[in-house]
C-alpha cells in the first residue's frame, strides 16, 4: 500500500514503464528511499552499538551505511544508463546499470570482510555487552523497516525489470536475517557472560559476504551473456508465427544491452513459391509490430523452404529417425534437396545443445555417423550439415 502510494505521488505517468524517463524516475525513487531508510537505521544502530558496546550491532550499523552508499550508486547508475546512444556506444549505455549493481555487490563484500576482522578481535579480546530494553525495542523496529524496504525494492524492481533494484531487495532481505541474529545475540547477552557478541558478529559478517557473492553472480550473468528470459523467447516465437505465410521459426538470438535495450534476430520459414514482395511486406510488418509490442529491436531473416514433395517427405522422415538417436540434437531446420539426377545435395541444419559445442571430436564423430546412416539408405545424396547452437 505504501509502495504504491509513493510511486503514484512521485512518478507522473507511472504506468508507462517502457518510457526511459519514467523508468529513470522509478530508479531514482528506489535509490532515495533506500538512502533515507538505511541512513536512519545506521544512526539508530550505531548509537545503540556505542551505548551498549556491541560489535555485532556496530557491524550491522555499518552494513546499513554501505547500503545507503549502494543506493547512491544505484541512482548514479540509472542516470548514466539513461544516456542516449553515441558514436562510441551505438546501442546505448544501458549496461551501466549492471555495472553499478556489480559495484554495489563488491561494496557489500568489503563490509563483510572488514567486520570479520573486527569480530575476531572481539572474540580474542572480549568486552561485556550491556542489555537495555529501549535499544532492544529499537532494533526490533529496525527489522520492520528492512522488511518493508525489501518489499518496496522488489515492487519497484519488478515494475521496471531492474536488476539493480532486485539486487537491493535481496540485499535488504538478507539484512533482515542478519539483524534478527544480532537482536538474538543482544538478548542472550543478558543471560550469559560468554562473548557471544563476537561470534554473532562473525556470522553476520559471513552472511553479508554471502549476500555480496550472490549479488556478484546475479549481476555478472547479463554482462557475460546469459540465456534470454524463456518468457521473452516464447513471446517472440509466438508473435512471429502468428503472421500469414510464416510456417516456422529458428535461430533466435537475443542480445541484451541493458533493460529496454534488447536486440533480437530470428529466421522465419516462408514458402519458396510465393511472391518475394508479398513475403517481404509480411516480414517488414512483423518486425515493426513485434518490436513495438515487446519493446525490443527485432530483425527477421527470411528462410525459403522447399515445397513438400514425396521425395522430400520420405527423406525428412528418415533423417528425423536418424537424428532421434542423438539426445544432444534438439531440432532440424532448413531442410532441402538441391540438384537433379543420381547425385544431389541434401542440405539441412541441426540445433545442438551448448554442452557439445566445445567437444570437437564428439561433434565430428556424430556428424560422420549421421552422414553414413543417411548414405546407407540414400546413396544418391551428398549430405551438407550445418551445426547451430541453442542460444536460448
């Protein structure tokens, strides 16, 4: 309820999340809310940590301060990512958002490392922790703030599909766990003189390190070229196939240059006996409409397929039977027979899983066996097989 109120209050045209300006305002709002909440929590916990002499509470305080710094980086990341394309970056600067999230992840890990050292020192040189009721209640309230902040970041991150804000939501949820652990250690200090504060500080620091490591993995994936969202893949294929004269699609490749900056290419199978201008008009219309509907830039390559004859159908069925023996082969396309008489070229592409891409010998052996199996049944064909990899 509060999240929706803040969005409606501070973001005009908040429903139009495809607009880069609106998206940027979402990012700024998420950043400013994060700065405000985390800085307040830092002040509360730092004061309590100094008052009662708890290294675990102090560690949690500086974790919140690093989160406030992370929110500043998020705002700067959104601002830089929204810069338009230029000569050096023709696809825009959208990936800066991923880089800013990566920087946030490294800062989180740095805080964890620093407080592992502090906590070990506290274990080696223990000092008493004084339990007081009001600081205890304030710590409980701070957990409630973090629960809401995680929910808010998740809400805004899902609205604009922002990896930076989703990472912030995950980080805040991790902070709920660490803060809860700190509260428990603070409560236990009332009943024991054992230096539990230092040990809990180590656990908190390790949890912070783990959260940072997970954020690094999450933000590196799009930079390294992760597989596209299955829902986007399905939407592209379904929409392209909905156009007349397009009977099949394959070789979909998706390039992610940042949120809202996706470039995709796909091969569309069209009948070879239709007028080329008629087909071209259909392809042009599909490119424009699918690009607009999915907020991507789609390029469609026309693949003319042979008219089905008895020879093609019989050969297709046999080749498909051969290929079924190889689980690493996912599909076949661009099947055609070229030439006349006793010697013809049988040409087709196969799509294989990426797991076999680096296994050169296994791949060559597989192709050799396929060609021999086809030649034994159809000696008139010279097989020309192209191997495609499944990028989806």
